[in-house]
C-alpha cells in the first residue's frame, strides 16, 4: 500500500474517468484524450483507469476550455457558495499569520 502516499507523505487521491468528467463538467472522451496524450498521470487498477486528482486539476487549469467548463458545469460552479461570508468564522489575516508563525515555531523546535 505504499502507492497511496507520495514522497512528501501526502495522500494520493485517484478518480475514475466518469468521476473526473463529472467533476470538471466535460465529456468522458475528453478525459480519455488527456490520458492518451499523457497530459494526466494515472494507474490501471483491475482494468480501469484511476487518474491522479492533482494532475487532473493542473491539466484542467492549463486548458482554457476545460477550465471554463469546470467553472460553469463542473465543481467550479459551487466555489462562490462555499466562500465564508460570515467574518466570525473566517480567519482574519492577522490571526492567519499568527497561526502560521506558531506552526513554524513548532516545526523548528
């Protein structure tokens, strides 16, 4: 199970072709073309493609049409709804900087 984490210890998230197509609001054939042209990284599990989600996001941001479709038909259409509008629950810049400083201090100790 060593392939579930990358060299930095981050968990690798993989999605199927149909999941990727739904997330980014594109046709599954678009995802298959990206696989064929090696624009995304993937593994084959039980005869099915499992695409590295991080590479999929990078790919989608480099392709203007995919980025636009993602923003209108894919997961991007929900971003504004997820933004925290209540400042009580949104970290201020000052508190975010203080949290980062504390985190850095803990790592150096």
